[in-house]
C-alpha cells in the first residue's frame, strides 16, 4: 500500500537552514498544525502515514525527503550537503530498512533527496549547493543495475531541483524553467509557473490528485487548465523554512 514516512516538526525549526530566502519569525504551533494537516491529507488520499518522533536538536529534520531516496528496488541514504543535517540520516535509515534494502552515498559525495526527481525509469539530479558531481556519480552507480537512466541538471536560483520542478503525472512537468537547465529534461509536456509565483514549481502528485500550496493561485489555475485535479493546502508557516510539499514525506509502496 502507499506508505508515507513523515517526522514531527522540531522545536528548533525557527533555527532552520536558509539559503535563498530571508529569515522570518516562525510560529511553531502554526507550523505544527500545518504539518499535521498535511499528514491528514496524505491519509485522506490513501496513504498509511508513519510519523517519526521529533528531533528537537535538528531544526530541519521534518524534511525527510533530503536524507533518503526511496526507489522500488531499494532506498538510498544520502550524505547531505548541509553538514549540520547529516545527523538526520540514521533514524530514517532505521525506519526504512524494514521496507527496503539500503545503499549509501558517502563523502566526499554530497546528495540531498530534494535534488532527485524520478519520472518512471528516468532520474534527474540537480547539481546545487547541496548536491555535487561526486554524489551524482555514486547514485548513478547504485541505480544503474536497475535500469534507470540518470541525468544531471545544473540548478541556479533555488535550493533544490524540486524547488523548481516536479512531476504532475501524464508525462507533464511543472516548473520554473528560469532556475535550471530544463533542456536536459527532454520529452515532457510543461506547465510553467506564473511569473508572479516563482516558487510555485513544487507540487505533490498522489494518484489522480495534485496537492498544491494555497499560496500560488495563479499557477493552480494553470495546472487545472491542463485537466489535473488540484487540492490545495496551507503551508505558509512551513514555507518560511524554505519548504515545499514533497520535502515533508517519503512516499513509496510497501506491503500492509
């Protein structure tokens, strides 16, 4: 069944790492309420949610997408580009090993899951401040035995590749193409974010539903105009921590 691993919001979230946005005061109670609503929506859409306890000393630990990447065949535990975040990986590895065999990206390789976009057997990996060429090559070796085709995509202007582009389904990508070398991602249809909403490239597709932040109404209209069913959710407090929708869960199929 569809399984989602999440983690409770850390009490130290206001001290989170920020790269491309200015720091704002984060209301911790509101952030937790929004995260719980996110978990509730995952359940409504059919996912079994496994919520890990908070890591009070690790501000970004709710963003479980970055320390691990789950494929059908195995899970890859990452060597995170932000050194302070590397302590997040062991507890995620322990949670995942009951569902998948584990492989590891190791230093000097750097890799964060937010830079990894998988569409079928195609994998696109962002080259960013958090993911380097050594990490990309290690991932390529790990997944090559399973028939995946991996392409590196230079990224500018945002934290991760999936801050700028995600898959809506039906061979269609949503993206802010000014932020990455989109020409390396050939063969797709595109929905471009509205120019007034440059951060709107991160959507979470679950089945026939596209989960999307309520803060980007113009881009939502563009997605709907292409025939997609969109459900919106408020994540404004989490966005102050440079959050998108994909980064707060690891979604994969697993036996009941």
